[in-house]
């Protein structure tokens, strides 16, 4: 009987302590705005996200530009290339006039110039050399692009998206290089 009474007393003591402690618990939950801990979660997208977005926007612009242009030489052609010394392919785009200049200069380099060369080919054209050769075509293509942008508001909107994407990528790249 003594053990039954002691268990009842223990339960009663726990119950009384719970009632007495309960107002203190409620008093502690009454929070002031100064006491509230604020946790800010800041997310950051990786640089690859911005790069992918830029590439997609660039290809969308080229597709729209190619659909609107009538001049075959000014169309943008994209192809997959593996840079020398790498097995990683990437998609690169060139205006058709530049591809034509590359092909022509490469053919010229492959033709032996004289008998004393003994079949040795000339050095292949460099990017700098090709850019020098297509200076006039590039100026004409730029004028044509400006004309198309003035005539087509959809192309202009896509061009603005491309520029905004370039700026966003450069900003993200700068932040990544600064470590922030």
C-alpha cells in the first residue's frame, strides 16, 4: 500500500509542477521582435548556368536571324569542333563569308607553290589572317544586321535578350573571379 501511495504522490507532484511551470513557458514564448532570430538564405547559381543561358540565347538569335536574312553570305553557320589538343567538342558559329575565306585560304596553302618546295605546304591561315581578309564583308554584314534590326521588332527583342544575357554572364563571371 505504501508503494501505491508513493506513486500517487509522485504523479500529483509532477502534475503540480507542470501547472506551476506552464505560465513560465508561456511567458518565454511571448517574443519581442528584437529577440527573433532572422535567418537569410542566399542562393547562388553556378557560372555554368549563366553560360548555358547565354549559349541558348545566342543560338535562338542566330536561328531567327538566319530565317530573316536573304543574303546567303551573311547567314550564321554553327558546327561542332574539337580544339587542337582536346577531345571536348563544342559548338561554334561563323558567318558564311568567314567560312568561305577559311576554305579558300586553306586550299591555297595546300597547293605547292614551286618545285623547289618539294611538296611542302604553306602554313595554314590563322584566325588573325582570316579576320583581316573579311574586314569588308564584316562591315557589310553589320550594316545588314542593323537594317534587319530596324525592320523586325522580334529580332530586335531577341537581340536585346542576347545583350542582357551577355551582361548577366559577365557580371556572374566577375563575381566568381572575385570569390563572391
